[in-house]
C-alpha cells in the first residue's frame, strides 16, 4: 500500500450535484454540456453515480471499476468533466457483480480459483457452517431479503455466501489480501482519471461479525481507517455512506473522512410538514460540519425511528405517514418491504411528491438544505421538480426507479429554465460564491413556525428568514462595496 499523505487536496466547498451518468441528456458528454450551460456558477463538484459496466442495481453491481460503460462514454469524458469540476465517484467496497470475471472464475473453479478467498463465504464467519435463526436476524437489518445466498460451484458443491443487498451482488471479504489488491488497483486507477473524492458505498455493512451482525461493528472502523488511508495516499477525499448516530459521525470525521447528513432530510420535512422548525434549529446547532448535507437522493427519502432523527419513534411514524400520504399510491406501493427495495426504511418519493406537489414547500425544502452546515449536495431529479416516474417503476418493478427519472437531451433546456427551478439555481449560486458561507452559522431564536439563520465570515453576512405559515423566503446579504444589506432576487 502506498504511503499516506498527511492531507489530500481539498475539494470544492461549493454546492454539489448528484446525478447518474445518463440522467441529464443520456451520456457523459451531455452531462458536461448541462453543467457548463446551466450550473457552471452553482456547482463545484459533481457526484456521478456508478458509470462502470454493471449487471444491475443501476450501476451498483459493477463488473469492474477499470472501465466506463460504453453507453455512457469514456474515461476521456470523465477527465473532461474533472477539468472544470471536482468529480466524485463510487468505490463499491462491499460486493461485486456475480458476472464479474473474478466471481465467474470462482464459480467455475471453486476453491481452486485464485479469487476464491475474495468472497464472503458463510463459513468464514461461522466455521461450523451452521447459522441459527437468532444469528441470522442480526444480519437482516437493512433489507427485506434474506442476506444469505447459495452458489453452486463448478464441481457441483454448494457453498452459502453473504449477500447484503441483491442476488446479483456477491459480498467481498474485507479481511482477504486479494480484496485489498482489488481496492488498491481501483483506487489508483480512479486517481489517474482525475477523481477528487471517492464515496465508499454502503461501507457500514462491510464486515460480518458472528455475534454483532454487520452494522458498524468494531472491525468496521479498522477496515474503514485502512480505506481512508489508502484513498488519502492517492490524494483524494473520502465520503462514507453510513446511516449512523451523532457519535459515530463525529468518530468518522476524526478518522479523516466526510459523512452524509442523513438526519437533515427528516428534520427539514418535519419543519415543513408540521410547520414547526424546533427540531431543525436544534440540528443546525449540534451537527458535525464535515458533512455532505443532503435532502433526497437515488435511494429515496430515509425517515427512521431513531430518536436523533425526529425525536421519537412515534414522531418518525407520523412523519413517514405524512410523506407517503402526500406522495400517493405509487410511493406507498413502491416503498418499504415491496418493489425489490434494498432498504426497508426508504420512502420512494420525489421531493415534489413528498411536498404534495406544492411548489412553495418544494422551494422551501431546497432553501433550508442550501443554508445547512456542511456542503449541500443537490439531487438532479429533485432540482428539476420531477414527479414520480411511475412508468419506469411499472416497467422494472424496482421501487427506487420512481426517483431516478432520465431527462432526454431534447427536454433539458425546458427543464432547467422553469422559473421555479431557476430560483433554486439562484440560491445554489449564492451559496457557492458568497464568502459568508466559508464562516460560521448561527440560529436565531424565533417563533416555532419561523426559521432564522445567519452565516458570518468577517464582514460578510447572509441571513435567511423562512416562514412555514406563509412560505415566505427572504434572503439578505451584506454588500461591502456599498456597505449595505441587499435582498437576493429570486424573481
């Protein structure tokens, strides 16, 4: 392994965009055209969801990380984007496609395969080759699908393996030296393509412990630190995709990585749908600052029963019920235990549907996210105010496809020039370029229906006043050139 650098090159602190490689015009070239045309002043980093050849799960069953799926483009297209913007890509550390060359070799040659040790066979965790029902339930926290799959090897023997998510994804053994050769090969290659930040996909479930299960067990932190050090050694930043409590977030930040602010969406929806900002005010003040502040993403909306999210299990149930009620039948039918979902907690609804197709609430949600601590990451589909893609859901049977609409090149100009979309882009540009957001944030006491926050950096001040009753949004900022406060024009 390469020697770790003390600190990687810093990423842009401007707003980020998350998108699939083919969702804004069909490929990587049209993605760059879209960024340059509509978001050049608004976005500093683009997270391009898996662009590798894959056998399913919208790219998260990669055959390799060494190639770009030809339908999307080439490495030159990735480099072209990276020339202007920071680029974040996924390292799928927990599994690989069962159709990958390595796993196919293992299926053919069994334990004689040179890749056999890479994979998480059940007997590595349970040497006696048996698992009780109580033990099994410890590995079934995320998905409605049993986490074990049996593969038949070339010699006719059958061998059970862990499968955390979907049947076409074979779990890797993170304790195998072969797996680390795999990681380093891909990390090195991604660094050579101009990638600035790597997201460790679903890294919290990477290790299987016989007594504790697979969600952030002690060994997970050891593996995670090795991955952080490896990625830093190639001068890239690290983002961990982990749903965790506040203490875990702080620990990961201390280890040198970024975390997602998965608490923020629930607090924002609670503020808007109950018209009470108390929980959101509290979170702004206590959350870690080395976070990527999200609102929605490719896996839907996550509202869990953990107390840190919205205060209580009862409050979480009420909030989730309200979102599902707003979004309607398709969301109810495509969320939770149905529609091939990999998480029982996700609500598959676009932001507009969750807000009952109310543009005032939709805009308010975006603004509250864009004023949050950390670096805001905007999801392409909800930036464009897309409704649930019911056609795609019915076509695939995959619930998350409700929130993964592909926007054809012929519609891009219309989508981005919608007046209400332009308002969000204006706030994104302000967040990305006004110096106050490089300073500190303070929440001012106000009525429970009003949210009042100030960002300050030396003489620069940005002030948000948001009213959940009238949906009034007022953003003012200090202009040192004229020594006066001005109002950000959103019209």
